[in-house]
C-alpha cells in the first residue's frame, strides 16, 4: 500500500468534529468516527434516554452498559497528531510559528525534545527532569529537529500505545482463542493453554484482510462519485424539461380534440364493416353447428336403427364404418370451434369506473356462460333413412357411403358424372368419398333401408312414398292393385292374383307370408326385424357365420371350404359383440348431441344479440368522442397542474437523493482513509484493536446500493414528451377505446391436467428419492393430515394440508414454495389446464382458486342426500364437466356449477356406493370411483351407468382394504392407494389386476392417502405419517 501524503489526512482524524479541538479521551464509534468522550456525553444528554446517533453519519450507536465511557478508545488519533506536527506547518491546534510548545511544564516553553514512549514534547528543563526518573530513563527521546525532518518517523509509527488493563504491561501477543490482545504476563498465566501469536503476526494477518477489502471499497468510491454526478446531471436538466413538457401538453390537447372527431367517424365505419364480416362468420359457424348436430343425430339414429331393426348380418356389415363414424362424431370440437369463433366478441362498451380522466375509453369483452348440456331424444325415423335425399323417392339399389349416408346408386352415378373425374362428395355432409376400383357400384349396399320402409309401412300412415289412403299397392304386378299379403323373404307386397302365383313356385313355397292387416297391426314386427337379407355372393346361401380372420360374413358352404382353418363364430354372436361396442359408443354420442345442441343455442343467442350490440356500440362511440373532447381539455389543465406539483415533489426527492449520495460518498472516503491511516501509522495493537469494526465497515461500504437507490429514485423520470410514432389519429383511436377484436372462443371447457407418465409396463420400477415432512406440524413443509395431491400445469405439487386449513405448494423436487390459507379444512384438490384449482371439504361447496391462488368463485352442489357430509373427491373430464362426491353420491356439474347428473345409492350393488368416495376420470371420460367402505373400484360411463367393478375385500393380489385416492396414468391404467394394505396397486383400464407398484415391505409405505404423477416421472404419495414421498418412475 502506498503511503498517504501527510497533507491529505482529513481534519476528522486530527480534531473532534463536535468541539473542533484536539481530541480529549478519544472514543471510536462502530461507524469508525471518533469524538471526545465529553462531547459524546453532551450529545447523549440532549438525546432521548439511552439513544445516541453518530454526529457525522447519524447512525444509531448501541451503547455498552457503562455508557460512553465503555466505548472503545482510539489511540491512533494521538499518533496522527504527533506525526503531523513533525511538519513545519502542522495541522493540529498546537502548531505555532515559534515552534512546538512543551507539553509538560506550565510555562509553555519551546520544546527541543520529544519522548517517543510518553508522546510528550519536552523543553530543556523538562527533558533533564525526564532523564532523572528511573521509570523514564530508558525511554527513547529524539530532538524536535529530527522529528520535524522525518528521521524519527519510524519510531513514532511503531510506538506501542496499548497496555494490558490487568498488568499495565505492553500488549505484545494476540490470543486467537479469546480474540483479544494480551501481555507477556497474561501469556504465562491465564492464557497459557490458549492459541496465541505475536501481536505483529496477528496485525499482519488482519492487515492483509483489511487491504483486500480496501481495494473493493476504493472502487465503490468511484461508483458513489459517478452516482452523485448522475444525480446532479438529472437535477440540472429537470427545470427545462418541466417547461418544455408544459408547452407540449397544451399543443397535444389541441391535436387530440381534432383527432378524436376523426377517430369517431373512422370507428363507426369500422364497426359497420365489422358487422358485415361478423354476419358472414356467424353464418359459417351456424352452418357448421347445424352440420355437426345433424351429423351426430343422424349417426345416433343410424346406430339405433341398426341395433333395433338390423339382422346380425346387417349389424356386422356396417359395424366397421359405424364405429369409425361414432368415434369421429365424438371427437372434441372445441379447438375447431374456438378457431371458427376466434373473432366473436361482445360489443359491450364499458366507460372507465374512475371517470374519463383516469381511463378515457375501454371496450370490454365478456364471454358467454357455459350452458348445461341436454340429451335430445329422437322419436321418429328420419326421412333420410326412408327415401333418397337426391331424388326424394324410395331407394333403388341403395349404396352406403363411409359417412353412413345412403343414396340410390343411379343418383350417385349422376352426381359423379357432374363432378371432376374420380371425385365424389357426399350430397348431405360434403365429405370426400374415396371410390373403389369399380366406382359407385363397388360401394357397400345398404339393405337395412328396405326393412325400415317395410316397418314404417306397418303403421296406418306410413312415411314412404308408397303410403296412400287406399292401401299399399302390389309391388309385383303392373296393375298396381291393392296388396293384401306381404312376403317376409322377398319383401314384396302382393295382391290376391300375385299371391296365388307366388305360392305355386317351389322356391317360394317356404317363404313366410303375412296379411297386410297383421303387418300394419305390428303383430309380425319380430319376423321383419329378423329377416335375413344377406346372402353369400359365391354360393347364394344365407350368411350365418362371421370369419374373424377375414373379417367378413360367410355362409355354411364357406365354413367347410375356404374358411375351415380360420377363426369364425356364429353370425348372431358376432353381431352381439359388435352391437355391444356400438352401444357403448352411442352412449357417448348421445351426450355429444347435447353438446352440439347447446353449442348451436349459444351461437343463436349470440347471433340474436349482435345487432342491438352494434347499435348500442355506435351510440356509445359517438358519446365517447364527445366525452373525450371535454376530458382532453380538462386533462390538459390537470396535467399541467400535476406537472407543477410533480416538479415540487421531484425537487424534494432530488434533495434527499443527493444528500444520500453525498453521505455514501463521504462515508466510503472516510472509511478508506481510516483504513489507510491504520495500515500506515497504526501499531500492531492498534491494527488489531480496530480490525473487527473496520472490516465490518468496509463490507458495508462496499454493499450494493442499487436496490436502495432504485427505491429512492423510483419516481424519477425524464419528462421528454414523445408524440406517437404514427399518426395522431392512431393514438386517439386508442383513447376512443376502439372496437377491439379480443379473440375469445365461445366455449372454453377446461379439463384437468392429465399425466404424461405410464407405469403399466412390467419393466417399470419405482425408486424412493425424497420424503418431505414426516412430523406433524404447521411450519413450511410440515403437514397435519395431507389428504390429497395434484400437479399443476407448471409442474408444482399441490398438497391439501387438511388440519392446517391450507394448501401447500412444492416444486417438482419436493421443496416448499408457498402456502395458501383457506379458512376451512380442504379434503381434495384438482388442477385445471388454465391454472385454476378446485378444492373440496367445505360443506356442499367447491372452491375455485385462480392461478395466483386467490378465491375466484364458489360452486354450490345442490341435491345431496346427506346434509352433514362434505364434498370429497373431485375430478374434471375432457368436456370440462366437474365430477364431485358427497357421501355415497356422485355429482356431475357443468363448468359453471349446474348439476347435470347425479348417481349412486347407499349399498353394495353395481349402481350403489358406500361413503368416503374418491374419484378420477380417464381419457374416455369414464368415471372411476374408489369405494372406501365397499373395498373396491367401480367404473361408470360418462352418463353414470355402471360398467364394471374391480377389486374386492382382502389382502391378496387384486384385493383392496379401504382404498382411498385413485388416479390414472397416461395409458389410462388405474392406480389406487390401497390404504390399510399399506400399498399402491395397479389395474389395467379394463379392471384387470397388474401388480403392486409400492408396498410396505419394499418401499416402507405407511397408510397411503393421496397420489399424483408429476410431469417429470415421479409418483408422489401422501401418508398418514404427515409426510409426502416422491418415487422416481424408472
């Protein structure tokens, strides 16, 4: 370290900054500022009792028990004074032109000597006396001339000023154990067993630390200086900015008024153009909605007709196309509809709540409430199943398209001839039809439509084109006589003449004939429904079997020849199997029909309200433009007044910031100079004496002030007035509020966050990686009965900390993040893809929390059989429906809380349930219920109909003992907390037991309650031991 020039030693190190005289009993404060003890006592007497602030930097000074006297003495200032007095013109109050006065005698004679040990200036007389005393004979005495020439500087710097308080000997050692300086006497007595070093070595060690920190502190001085200059620059620019801004405000107000009038006219023109475009969008959306609804209804009715009236061969004939069509009809239309209605908005014009001055204009967009789904019943067989929708006559050679719509073969051939080569679209739904090699003729025939026509003609007023008042005409003779008979095999209506001829042929003698009267009374409906209409193309025999290998119907001849080595079943069994699949899918589609109908109603409601919204918005735009002009004039005056007030406030802020900057700069400089003085002039004892306070002060001096300064200057701004980059009309258009096309889909069902991890694979294992909690408590990361778990879309683990009445959030690794107090004991929680949480446990309510954890709304579940039970299990399916349990009942709610469905009675039957139910849903919207008291899992379809049960009471494989939480993985395997068997069990989606994935023996599991799967492959378990355990899926 370079030595500081003596002339640079500041006055604060030479004279007391209170009395401005040489220090008397100098006392050093923790901030390193030094004052006379009497001065500090006077300052303390003027302050509140027991309180003392540093007179220089105003920091609080904690006083020891004996007050100011107990503060640390600063011997260094005396040495600095002596060193400065070496110079011809010393800086202390004792420096005089006629030399340094003697500090011993009262005569004040000029001193010729200086005692290094006593630190006294001596005249000739006093020097003689000084040499006579035994105690001072050995002291080092130098002449004042040598002192002022600098030849004795080394002796002064090394002067020992610290003596042992116990033995009055010089402190020559430093005890590391006690962290204090000690004398030789102390070393051989009280400190002989301690760790100590020579005081010079200790001083060298502490000095090295101080030097390192001084380098950083010196850099900080530059930062403080730069900051002060920046503040001064801002302060100098401010007045001109205020004047310029005031002028620009007045000019801008005038321009805004002119632009507001123009913007109003533009907005109204824009509104009218938007209205025209919106009508086209609405027409397209309504057309698509009607098409979806009609398609779903048609699909359901087709399936109903096949199941009700189709023979086994007919069921199998259409099973493939029908199940595919049912799957496509059940597809989620939400994304498509959201895109189609992307620009649909409500033109509700909301003026600012606080007045136009605060928020000149704003148009808000309100979404429509989600409407409860309702299932539409189809009471009549539609015309499309009775007559061709192209020629509007009875079907001739009916051909079924892949979309299940049926038309006459000649009609399709005419349409194909009018279309581009090889291209055919369904005349009803406009879907592309891939044609086989032999064209329309190769499409599948639909024999069912003939049977439906026959069944409808049983009624007195049939729906086909043949129905007439004078009866059904004969379909054989050309005379068109009234028919009295009907052949079930030939499907012909016969008059008396044709009936006689029909009976004469050998091939027809075995045919079933009935009277038209019996036909119309319904007595022969069973014969009609069971009529065999499918014959083998190779052998012309009835198809009585179904070949699973070839996936086609075959006759008995085929069975014993070409298909004898294949897998085949009787056609009735195959039809029953396919019919069961169709029935299961039809249940879902019926619900889809309700969704389509609800969607169409929503669109129609929006369409009906739109014109009035347009008119109302136009009126409000005109009114708003007028209000903007008035507000602009007032706002200009207010802004100028605000500017003046801001100027006054800013001056005060700037004064405070400059004062703080000056204080920081002065404090850093003082600290660095003190450190330089200590290192340059301090004896080892003095270095050690101040090392603790000095290093602490250097650390504080080097602290980052950016946050503090940012807060202090938070409201500092440059009043540069920036006009809009574009035309003023564009900016004023924002003030008018615009007709903002906020893109909000009409139906945003929000499903539950789904897992992306599968554990059904036999090769999957789980390894314990972490336990959180484990001891009942209320601190962060401690739990008191953690009942339920879920994972948010962001990957956080949410725990219902039941008896602490709160939710706790853990990160994906299980570390505590935050907590939310609820005011009730939460039981279960479900996380939605939009960040919302559903929480149960408060009566018959479901609390909905937004993404920030704030209470958004409360859904009330109505119609529960047990008033004293609370909501428990909760889940949300892919349609956004909320499934919640109360006692032994399961409720299905719309997203806005309307009860759409409830099922479950108390008992043990298939449709009955016990208490304390937990629930989840799979990707097919099947509802999976964990029945605690019945020791099993029950799976229901989306309409609440029981599908199957898995598990039974016991401890063997696939058995359950008080099952609690149930979840599914990404492959819809079922994972259940088998609570009192102390394990977690895995079942396939169809209920077959797979294995135990966690057990007490292998994984140390204890009474598992809650389960969830994280996005990064952890199975998380909450236990009765007030803990959360994380297992890595491998």
